[in-house]
């Protein structure tokens, strides 16, 4: 597996993969929340200056991706204030490639990049219904920051904040 920066030509595929990867959650949440999530993960927010869009590639195929937003950037389109640390966003792995350490490798690369830039922490947000993702983040050592939680669709579903000291 190789972790590398995405090429501009790959961005439409990456966004399509994200929606497909997150679609498993559509049955767990109200349709309005799914539409808000789908819009957020397929937006062009990952194309802003300073955002590092990374892919995991196996045998020439992109099987996962993640975006690392720089500190002090509105990574959540007005839902959360600017954070003092980089934010990991839109982590996605194709279903048939899950369980192979791809998500962990993508997160590890984000952590290394943040550390190389001198940051003391890296953060992320994830929907409370994404239980497997939350387990992964907690196993890595991310800690909850409930003061930075938000409710994107005003439907009672919370997007939980996490931070890892590095």
C-alpha cells in the first residue's frame, strides 16, 4: 500500500468513493441528515488552498482517502470555529478493502504531517452513528472534546469532536 497526495484528476473519483463508503450510514439516520452529510463529503471543501488530500493506493487502485485541513481553517463550513490544530476529515475506505489497516495508515500519515509542521495536536469530527470509526479513533488515542461537537442538521444527531496530542 502506498499513501500519497491525490492528483487533481482523481478528485471526482475520490468524492464518489466517499459517498459510496458513507452510504452504509444512510439507513441509520434521517434522510435530511444523510443529504447534509452527502453534501458535505462531496463538496469542494477539500480543494481549498492548504488542504492536503491523500489517497491509499494498492496495485494502482485508489482504495481510500482522507483530507488534512490546516489549523485555523473553517474545515466544517461554519459549523465549528477555527481550530488551533489540523483537522482530519472525510476519511473513507472502499468496503471491500476494510480491515486491512488502510484507515489507520491514512490517519497515521495525517498525524506525521501535522507533527512535521510543528503542531502539538490533530483533531477530527465524526458522526455519533459512525461507531466503527469512533472505536478506531479511540484505539489510536484520540480523546473527546465535547465542547466542539455540533449538530449539522438540527435533528438531534451529534457530530463528535476528538483530538490527539502528538
